[in-house]
DNA sequence: TTGAAAGCGCTAACAT
DNA sequence: ATGTTAGCGCTTTCAA
C-alpha cells in the first residue's frame, strides 16, 4: 500500500524498477484514480480552485473566468469552484467559509470589496488568495497577491485618445461606490486632462449604485448617465467609460436621447470585450490583457511556493493597446456656445 | 458522537430535549461545521453540483450559470463546480470523470454534444444528469432529465413577427453543426414560413463551425453570413438568428456591408440577453425564461427523488414573449426586382 | 525495499 | 437515549 502511495507521489526512487513497473501496470490496468475525498481528508489539500466574481452575467468576468478555468485545468489539473458575490460582504464571507470547508486552499477573487482585510484571516487559515483589479492599500502589508491591469494607464490612454481628437470638455463615467480600480481610472483620466490643461472642464459622472442584481445593471446606469449628459447644454463632448458595458449603455442612452455617437459625443471604453466590436458605432476601447492576467492569477494561486517565501507580490499588467474603432471623432463645432443643447433640466450628477 | 451525528442529520427524535439543547449549544459555541471531505468520504455525497457550459465567455451561458449558481446555493446550499467544454467530446468526458472522482452526483449540462449516450454511463455510475436545450432523442429512453425552452416555438414566434411586418423572403441564420436545439429552431422557422405560403423563399443560412475558441466566434459567423447576404441581390429581407449573439454579429456585418437594419434587412434574435437592448438598432428578440429554466434544472438535479421513481422527465418552457424593439420594419419596397442588389458574387451558403 | 498500522472526521450499525 | 466501534481511501510514520 505505501509503495503504491509512493509511486503515486513520485517517490519512485524508493523501490526497485521491477516493483515500480508492477505497480504502474496495475494502476493502468485498473484505471486507478486516487479518490480526491480521501486525499483531501488525509492531506487537507484538494485539486479545486475557488473563483469569486461579482457576477457571472457580466461578460468581462465571463471572459476572465473562461481563461482562468482553462488554464487552471490545463496547467494544474485543477477544477474551478465558482461563486457570485454581487459585491456583497456577507456572500463573500460565506463563500470563503465554504471553500475552506471543502478544503480549497487557492482562491482568486475578482474585484471584491474595497476593504480586503478579511482576506488576512483566510490566509492565516492556510489559503492563498489572489486578488484581481487592485493593489495593496498603502501602508498595509498583507500576504494577498495582487494581479491587476494598470487602470491608471488604461484610463489615461483612453483620455489621451479623446484629447488627440480635439476634445476639450471631458467626462469620466462610472458607477457610485468607489473601488481601488475605479479610483485609479479616475486618476488616470484626470492626469491626462491636466496634462493638456483640461482639468477645469474634466468631470466625473457618477451613476447609480450596482444593486444586488449584479453587473448587468452596469449598462442601465450608463443609459441613465447618458440622459443626464444629453440634458446638459454645455455637456462634455468626449467621455471615457469605466468599462465597456458602461460605454455600451452610454451609447444606447445617448441615442435614445437624440444624440449621435461620435458626431455629438465621443465614447471610449475600457476592457476590450468582443462585444465592443459589435456595437454601432463600433466601440473604441482600451484592450486589457485578459488571458495574460488570468494565467498570472492561476500561477500565483496554485504554483507551490518556497517555504519562507514572502508571498505578497504585485503584478501590474499594461493595457495592450487602444483599439481604435468608430466611437470617437472630433468634437462638434459649436454654432454658439449652447447650440447643441435643448432647454433642459440641469441634470449633471 | 453518534448523538451529535443524529442532531446534525435531523434525527433529533432519538434523544431527549435536554441533550439536543446541549448539543446544539456546543455546535453554536464551537461554530462547528461538518467537514465536507469526511462526509464525502463516508457517504459518497458532496454538496457540489457540476455545471458544464460550452463557454463561459458566451453571455447567454453566463446568464444561465448565474441563475443556477444563485439558486443552487440559496435553495440547496450547493456550490458550483464549473467547466467549459468548447463542445468537445474529450473535454466533456474528462470533466465527468473528474466530477465523479470529486464525488459530485448532480450535474447540469448546457447544450452539449448532439449525442448524449455517454450520459447513460454516468447515470449508471450514480449521477443525476440534467441536460439543457434538448429533448430526448426519439425512441431512446434514457434517464437523462431534459429541461429546454421550446425552441420550435421560439423560432416560430420570431418568424411570425417578420411575416407580420410583410416580409416575403425569409432566412434563418445559424452555425454549421446540427444540434437538436438548432434543428428545432429551423423547424419552427420553416413551419411559420409554410403556414404563410412562404416556404419557397425561406432559406437556411449556414455559417462556419464553432471552433475551439468557443462561442465568442458566434458573432463572427454572423458577420460573415451578413456579407453573404449583402452580396445577394435577391437577398432575404427578414432574418431570424439562431441566437442573440448571431443577431448582433449579423447586424454588425450588414452595417459594414452598407446595408441598414431594419430598413434594408430586418433581424430577430432568440434569447433575450440584456445586451440585445443595447444594440443599435435595439434588437427585437424572443425572450427565454432563463431564471425559470435554471431553477427547474437545479431542482431536477438536486431534489431528492423517491426510490423507484422513473427519472426521465422532460420539461419544456415556453418562450415568455417576443420583445419588440427596433430591428424589425417592413421590407424595403423594391424599385425593380433587384434594385437593391449590387452585382455580386453569388455567395449564398 | 516493502509491509503494517494509525488516523484524517465523519456515519451507521450495534451494544449498552 | 447514549456510547462504542468499524471503516470510507488515502498518507505517513515506523518496523521488518
């Protein structure tokens, strides 16, 4: 029995070849697969990785989940235990408890709550947690691994694109509720604006709060924001959306409000969803390196670490590039200052 | 010990109240949670449910997965072990093996291969498998539970909508590779066409094959099909897409080819993704009852069944309704028979 | 180099 | 009504 165990665990040096062959033969013959439950019970390990997303219905998270699942499986033979948090602290905590109970030691958390102190508890209990879309808070040394796109840079790139086309009145459209990634994007937006002396007219449009229905309301918020924008005679002519879904909602809302994209308002998204190519006009967006980030997350989560290794690493991925499509054009030439407006409730957020 | 076990398993009748209270107290005090691995090892059961989707990156499957995950958790306290198959037989089989090894007894398979005989093996090995988007093949009695929208009816509804607007030349756009759901849709399409004497001009447009990249190429295929359509002087004026993603791709392609939706060509989708409301023009589509179906699948998969119960049930869900938006209009009035065409390579599929 | 035995945390049969 | 025990399938000492 222990010899078989040794074979299974690669300690084939401790027996003579003949025995090894005999065991391997039997394993093949019987199609023997170690029972994960027994393994789990004995060792505490399991070949499962936890994945926490705000909502599976959000195509961006779907895209990331897809890459994570594929890679974890191919590279490490791990399956994925998935859960939606709807950005709810309670749900997130419950999920972590369940994971622990199921023996899952590796978990990837996509865009969780602003506060990640609760991760430390889990790490002390033996988990490796990889957090997406944020960096460690200043002054805190946690053992959480962070993998994130450079959100500042992504937003800066998007904003630059608008400036390059001559836009003077810029806006950044986001949802209420501040996360690190959102504030990094806002900073990138403002940095780009300031760099061109446009900070005075660069505004942040804060839409509604994501409710329990998760991220499929993101585009609804974009739509609402679009109406606010449309109602403002001195509206921004170029807007950077916090993500592609927001951008899509913005475009739909603008159109409903009678404004044209890009003739009246230009829009740039961030993410690079395949859906961005399908919109009308096709959405210009900053492409994030989804597959690379997914691989990095899986590696950080699962790869065996050297014993004393301080495991807090931070990986920041550059946005691959700006995908220029059709949603950006030069700003409209104003006949008079407020020619494009229609007498409106002053509805800026 | 066994008393505790009895408490945990609801057999609280076998002890006196006082003991029950004492045990419950201790459980609360110690925050005791039964170890799933031990439970699994002992009983063979686990509180995990398997979910197989063609691709997580497909928003429709994301939407379904979201509902399944939420309901399985809320109703049964089950977590979801998810995997993408990319519609590959090998990957599907591997996933099933892994599930079995992990002790998972309940699995939901979304839109799998045409042939589902391999499920029988798994069922014999103690699994409950629920299959989405198909009915049992005629003449076969398997123990697979089927939950599906009425695809025939969905396509019929979509087609009727086009006919109602006066379209005479109809097309159904789909991908290569026949699944039961796709063929049911085609039949619904043809039935509606025939019903109005339009069968002569009702054609099926078969796009490319879904490759290993999964369903994000669905819209690419739509785009390609759009070019074929545009090149045909006597093209169909109303097209039903096999799903919303295909419809979105079709619209993008048509636009690139210089055709307008709905003025030149009308499009109807099937699914009712939230994305359909965001397109330009907003996509008219047949809404499927995603949440209801998800619940039904989870119930069928997990709910304890009476012993001898013949377990093959078939649940067919009616499409809730047609969502009328902007992608359908009356057909263009032809100046002469082929006025709208541009001398084209005859490119029909 | 191999075998024997303990034990991971439970459940269920059995004994008390 | 409660306690005792075997055993689910492994890993890992320890002994041979």
